[in-house]
């Protein structure tokens, strides 16, 4: 089912977040729930030359890569009524114009038992855009993240926010790619200073 058909048939729209939307959605929503989508894995394969990097030194942020055996945990936000159009306009600027993401419709499965699955909109960066960086060794990705900074702050902050979310809201879920890169990035920064970097607080973070 296409996005326009979902909007026309229903009075609400679900939006799945797996990156910065987890701690900073910046749009009005009715409710949110933690859960997952199947068939995708989260990877730091997309470049960011504004929010967490710049033109000379792009940061790395997450996108979704198709993988039949994988699932990605995150949060689905339900947007209703007049907020739908406003939210889509905001996300189009944030994710599509500024981030080069495209939209897909996926099935979101709530983590809490007894809740039914929902079709949800998700933003995915593909190799068909100039900001896409693709795969690299974990240590290389970590070093890049540890050294980059954009208009919204250090790339490392983005990484740690995401890892902290997974620990807090999805404690039994393994995300080897995420946690391995976080470990390498923190070690890289600690090696350049006498004290480890302060871990940012998830709740109310910028």
C-alpha cells in the first residue's frame, strides 16, 4: 500500500524512527510505542554534512539496509488529524531535503504483547544519493564518528544517544554493529584525552 492511500484511508499515520527520531522527533504525536520492523538492519553507512558533520568532514548516521534475516528496533509515533500534513512537511525537509532519505512503507510490530502491527512510514537512505558513504571497517566508521561535528553537535553524541536508547528501551536486543562502533569510538576519544567523554543524557536531549 502506498503512503497516499494510507493517508486517505485512515485518520492517523504511524512513523517509524530508528535514528535521531528516537530522542528528538520534533513533531506532535498522539502516542509512541517501542517495537521493530523485519527485513532491515541498521547501519552507519550514510553521510551527514549538516547535522553531525560538514562538507569537508561528513559524519556518519544510520540508514536501513535490506536483510531478510534481520530486524531493527525503534519507536513508532502515531500522528493524527491535522498534524499529519504538518508532520510530513517537517520530515520532508529534515529527512528528504537535508538528509537525502526516501520514504518506504513497512510493517511495524509493537514490542508489547497484545498490540496489533501497523503500517508505518520510514525514511531510508539508499546508495542512489551523493551523501551515501556505504560500508567500511568498524574502526574506520568509529574514528570518523569520533572526529566529526555538525550544526547539531558532535557525531559521537548521535552515536551514544542511539546506543543509550537501545540499552534503556530494548535491553534484551542485540545490535552488534551499533555497540561495536560505540566501543571503538569511545576508546578512540579516550586515547586523545586523560578523561573519558561525558555521556549525554537521553531524556530531553538536543
